[in-house]
């Protein structure tokens, strides 16, 4: 399972200032990361900054000016890290912040975000949900994006039935969401295809009964792994690959 969280300058009417994610691996190990988002036009809109929100997340405008990265850089990073995945957040507001980031970056999302935490916990591998106080002892919510995503991931792991496999959500061939156990070698990026020649990667649903190929090399694309997608030195094309 993969969890994502945004921190924002305010509630409704604000803008995203930090995004982070946490991935639960097949061995229940966690991997998390986050980036601050700096868009100077947003920062110039003082009414969209709520000082009460700053007192909660403790991220200042000065922090963002010094350490934040442009929206396009952040969006490219997210697409590389989460290529082809289905990611879960605990609030519909995260979907709003995601749309804002995509729009201002001008880069389509290469993954699907569901702003409903029930999508993560409504599965056969999950038993009784862990209590918040028990989760806090392991991963306390700090209102920083990576920490809060990790809090959700720890709650998921603590809620797994004894001996249950970690599951992950995928986009099916028809666009529906599928839930499958995450095997030790199950690192296939199910929406990802790669050219064996130029190493250009594509994120898109496969066209039924038609073989996708590279628009540059004109050779058939092959399936790729999530790790391979993240390690690519070149960009990822978030668009439908040509078919023949």
C-alpha cells in the first residue's frame, strides 16, 4: 500500500506547500520522502496564507523560499517515484491539492490518488484497525507530509491480520481499481511500459489487442518495474504510447 499527504497554506482557498508519501514494501518495511513546494505567485497571494495553519504545521514562508522546489520539479519527482501506482490519502482535500499542483506544474499525474482512507483498509488482509494512540507510539503525526503519510502506513501495517501479505492497489485494464497481494518480486509497474532501445518510458493503460511501441525507435515496448521507472535518467512520458 502507498500513502500520500499534503500540507497546505490554509484550508479551502489555500495552496499546497509540501507533499510526501510512504510506501509499504512486501516485507512491511517503509520508505518515505517529501518535498516543499515553492511557487512565487502563490507566496505573493498573502490572503491565501493562514497563520493559524502555520502554527499547526510549523512550515514558514521563509522555509519554503529557502528549501522549496518549483511545482514542475516536484511533480516530475512524484511521477518518477509513484509511476503507475494507485496512492491513498486520508482526505478529499488531498485530491484538491493534487489538482492544484498538476495545474500549476503543467504536468499530468502519472499515478492515481484516492482521497479516501477506506480504500486502504477495506481489504481481506486488514483485521481490526489499530488504535490511534498505539500508532502514535510508533509514528506520531507531526503535520509534516512524510511523517503523516508514514503514520497512515504504520496504521495499515499494525492493522494487518497475522501472517497476511501486504496488498497494493492497481488500475485495471478497464480503469477500475484492483487490489492484489504484493509478492516479494511483484515490482511490475502495471501501467508502465519502456522502450528497450532509447529507454523512454510511458505511463498509460495498455490498448486492448494492440501492441504499443516507441514513437522514437518504432520498436515494441516491454513491461517495466516500478524500481526501473524510478531509476530512469530520462523523463517519463505521461501519455498514451502509439499502437499498431
